[in-house]
């Protein structure tokens, strides 16, 4: 076993601090888009921060089914979704509850399944939760959002009144690029991120405001478009659309000002950090960094074009992003105001240090497995959901070393 592998094994069993040699340095591998140049010097490959954080990592729960998302409950428990279509509660002590009854039917093939879960802003009184999932439909499947009441009593935990409030259209017969993250905005609006379904024949619809592929949506708790959405008065457009030209967004969160940020999967290279704004076009598939998996350019190979937005930051090679949190706790003072992004390929929590909406430093906290979701806990620790491809999951906690 290598020195790094041994260190990671100790970290995940004994809860010791990550040693300094396990930190990831600035990526020096050649980009896949060898001839592509960033539009600004701070748009990719940021340096390491001067002060790096080396947290202790402990295991809360393991040998779980392949999880997709985690939401912290008011009592400190964790509501989690499993890709295969299960939901249960993991206690703060790592105890695993019985399956919650009443979850929606999912199409769990490929990248599909039971995806994100979010508590309603008034969960303390309403007990409402929202879930996104790949829904089987006539003509294929698509990303849908449902609302339900989470009930816990002597009869067990269950979802009552499950109602699908929103469906991404059109349906498509495929297994890839469903997204999806759910984020409540500061006014109670719900942002829904989705994918463009990957297939070359339909991914072009990410540019079409009559299609729900490759978009961020902004809806109310009943699934209706907000009256100040950018396309509500545009003939033929889907009024729920907030922004367009996205590939596959599996990371999203609000910053300290209540603004939405996302990270989306690029092709072979070209993962993007964006701050989606009303009515703006983020380029895919006409404009992107990176190349196709075949090695060919994407479309005409454009990385910039008038009328499309540049990513705030991009990765080539990719980190494969999933899950995202904004950190404002006290446990890690050097992470104040950072974004914590899960890395599937990176097998790390990717920490983005920000200044004036630009990435000024990047560090990685390796955890030895694919990171599917990241949450900042109320006590200042960081919760991390890891997975083995097609296998089991762990829930980890990052804290200060003792």
C-alpha cells in the first residue's frame, strides 16, 4: 500500500488529521483542450491558498446503499436519498433508520434514480420536503420534482401527500444527465437544476427556450413559474426557465448574499463554476471548454461567443462535480466564504476560495472515494457523502484535528 493510501485508510478508520503530503497541489496535467486558452488568468488552475486546512475525517455511517444526497434535519439527524429509490434517516450517532415509505417510483438505470432532497424553508412547522428524481414516463423519462410531508410517529416514517409539482420536458428515452439539485432562494423560490440528457441529437435543446433540457428553473412551491422570471412574457418559451445553455448540473448552492451558484459537468474537460443569472445563456453545446469523449471538438470548438456567458472558473481535466455547499462556519476559519464542491473523479472535497466573485485559490481535501454530496453542518463541521461506483456509500464528517 502506498504512503498516501495508508494515510487515507487511517483517516477513515481512526479519525486522524490528513497529513500535509495528502493535499492536492495545483494541477499540472496537460488540459484535454490543448489549444484552448482561458479568457482571464484567474479562470482556471488557481494556486493553492497560503494557509491550507487539513481536517480530521471520521466515519459517521458506512455500508449504506449508494446515496445521492443528504439534508441535515433540525434535530441533527440526516435525511438521505439512495439512488435506487430509497430514503431514510441517519442519526447524528450513525444509527440508520428504516426505509421511509411513500417515495416516488424512479427510473434508476444509468445516472437516474432518487436524486436531491431539500427541506422546505418552513420545515419546522410544515414538515414539507421536496425531492427530485428521474421519473419513468410515456416516451422515456425525465427529471421531476415532488413535494410531500415527512411524517414520523409510532407507525414509522413516511411521506404523505406526495405530489409531483414539476416535470422537465420533453421526456427522452435515455439514462444520462438528469441533474439535479434543489435550492431554495432567499424569497422562498425554488431553483431546480437539470441536465440536457447527453445525447447529441437532443443536447442542442439546451439552447432552446421552448425545451426544458439543460436549464435552471425557478418555480414556487406549487411548481408554477415566478412572475418575474425572464421568459414569462416570451411567446413559446417555458416560463419556468431562469437560465439556459447548461450541460449537467449536479452542484448548486446559495452564497452569503443569497445568490445561486452552480457547478456543471463538462465533457472531457470543461467542468464549469457559474453564477446563473436571469435569462442568460451559458453556451452549451455551442460554446464550451474541453473536448468530446471521442477526442473531437464539441461543435465548432468555440470557447467564447457573443451572447453567451463565460464560466467564472473551469477545470480541464475535470473534477466531475456533485454536491456543493457555501461555508460560513467557525470550525474552519480559513474556509470562511468558500465553496465546497464534491469531486467524483477528484475523490476529494474541492475548496474554492473566493474574492469579489472570482476564484483566488483552490485546495483539495482527499477522502479516498468519489464525493457525491457535501453539506456544511450547523455546528461548523462538514458532512461528506462518498460512494464507490455502483456500490456502497459512507457519510463522513470533517472537523478540526484534536
